C-alpha cells in the first residue's frame, strides 16, 4: 500500500518534470525562431552593451573627466552617438565606440539606459 502511494507520487513528479521540460523547450524555440520579435532579447542586448559604457561612464552619474550619461534621455543619447559616429563631435574614443555599434544596437542601448534612468535606477 505504502509502496504504491510512493510509486504514484514518483510518477506524478515525473509527469510534472516532463511538462516543465516541454514548456522550456517551447519557449526556447520561440526565442530562437523569433529573436527579432522578442523584446526581452533587445533589452538584454541593450543591457550588455550598456555594461561596456559603464567602464568609462560612471553608472552612478558622477565623474568629471568623462561626462555622465546616466541622466540622458533616449533621443539625447542617440543624437550624441550619431554626432560622434559622423565626427561632428570630435572624440577619438567615442567615435570608435559609436562606429562599433549598429543602428539597432545603438537604439537598444539608448532605450535601455534611458529606461533605467527613468526608473530611478542607475545603468
Ligand atoms: C573608453 C571610454 C568610453 C567608453 C567605453 C564609452 N564612452 Fe562615451 N564618452 C567617453 C568620453 C571620453 C566622452 C567625452 C567625449 C568628448 O566630448 O570629448 C564620452 C562622451 C559620451 C557622450 C556625450 C555625453 C555628453 O553629455 O556630452 C555620450 C552620450 C556617450 N559618451 C555615450 C556612450 C555610450 C552609450 C557608450 C557605450 C556604448 C559609451 N559612451 C562608451 C568615453 C567613453
């Protein structure tokens, strides 16, 4: 009697585990099949790129030699980056940074940084 109950519990647990794996598989293939439609993928791309900005720009918004970007809005960031890319605003460092990002990457990074600023958190 006891053993039967244990077996029933084990088989229910196995069924649950299989269900979880199935769900994981479905969501993973959705992410792999439709990367461009997945907003979280864009957010994490922005987050990853923004982490490289933080090596120079103080994420807390401080810093004197390097201007803070933590409080800039999305448009201001994109505008500044396009100016750096076109060398309208001459800075060797930021020219290289701006050239290294595609338009999509730049948009994702600017949105991420601006959203973080808006949320009152630091990038
Ligand atoms: C290697 C250091 C370095 C990295 C990495 C870096 N920056 Fe900069 N950034 C600078 C410096 C230095 C300036 C000041 C340039 C100037 O105008 O002389 C600057 C200026 C800027 C400005 C203009 C700010 C203002 O108010 O004038 C923006 C916007 C900016 N960076 C965005 C970014 C973004 C976005 C990233 C990441 C994709 C990034 N930076 C990565 C060094 C860096």
